[in-house]
């Protein structure tokens, strides 16, 4: 599919997860293009130019108000829930209410009919005449935003994975949102799944080196085993989900994400952003107190300087 001019601003798009990493960016891009947007979030948080509406996957009572008047929807699955069944009642409700186009956020690591949201991917073409599934690679914002990796970078200057030296086509969330906006508004829906990557593949060691260069503070990648990563995650999230995430790291180590695609360029008409550009855009130098705290811990724990 090549980039084409969007249709004239008609209809209303419900963006689910409108305060999240891709949802907020997709909302902003649609509003900037003159589109009517209902911004769905658990607290109905106001966003510039959009109509706030309450949305919670686990509360069907809010579905009617959320979907009223919408003819298209951007679907962000519930975070941390490996069971896709919670999404299906809403999709039935949306179709009955007149939604004709659905764009689903999935993952490059999940295929149609696969685990979790892969089941929703399989169901989508039978529910909507117009559809697309976005399968982005791992987000660059995992290292700059509110993700556990970003937290550990800020706190300790460390990235911990079981990905080994495996390479990933990390993608900018701004690029994901740009593709989402086109998939929601172009005259023709893609009608397929779209694998989204950045312009190059990088290992987590490469990411650590680039962050060190951009921030001026040392960042290192600690290589964990699958079992160590699973157990670490299981301390804060359900065991089943922890095992799935650790398994994705193991797949990276085995080369599953070592690829790039031209999808962003084809659909938006511009090349995807590289990681250095995103890091410079989004990161300021780490604070002196955080640096001092890391230095103290490094003296106490030799692993911190590994």
C-alpha cells in the first residue's frame, strides 16, 4: 500500500487508550488533521481538540457511550492481560453500533491466530469490512518513557534483558501513530497486517552505547538468562505474562526480530526515525543526584560497572 491523500474529514474516530504511548500520539495527529476524535481512557482524561469519554475494557457499561457516533476505532489491548477474550464483546458492540473500520495495535512478535491479541487479529476481518493490524517492533520509547527499561536506566544506568546480542528494528511511537492515522483515514483501509520497524536493527548493547553517548552518562546492558528474566518479571506481574515477556526476549536472542520493513515510508511518505534522533529528541541529561546515586551503588556492587 502506498501513501495516498486522506479522505475529507468525515466521521468520528474512537481512540482507545488515548492517554497511552501510541494512543496519545494518534489522537494528536488526527486532531491536527481536522478529524473528530473521541479520546477513550479509564478516567475520561481531556486531551486537546478531542472529546473525552470513559473507556474500560473490563466495564461493558461504558461501551455504549464510548462508541456512540463513531464509525472507526483505534484498538489498544488492555495492558498486561494475555487473554484476548475481554476485547471481543466490545468489538461486537462496536460493529452493531455502526463502526465500519477498526485498526488494532498488536506486536511484531505476535501473528494472526497466535497468543493473546493474535486471536483478536484473527477475528477482526470477520467483524469489520475495513480493518488493519499494526504489528510494530519494540518501541524506542521503552528506553525514554515510563517503561521498566527507562526506569532502570534512570535509576541505575542499566538495561536488563534476556535478549542477548539479538537485534531488533526498534520503532518510534510517533511513526506508529503516523501509520495508525493513515490506516484510520485513508480512502482504502489496508486490509492486512503491517509490520512496523525503524530504519535499522540494534542490539540492547547498541542501545546502551547510544544512550551513553546521547546522555553523557554510562548505560550498560546486563544479559540475563530466560529463567532469571522470567522470575524477575514474575515478582511484579502475573507469572503467565512474565513467562510470555521473557519468552519474547529469548526469541530476540534467537534472531526473530532482526529485520526492517519499508512500511512506515510507504504509508507516510517519509522514512522512519532512527534511535539516535528519538533519544536526542526525548532525553535530557540525567540529573546529577541520580548519577551520584549510581556511582555510590557501583562502588558497593561491582556488577554495576560490568
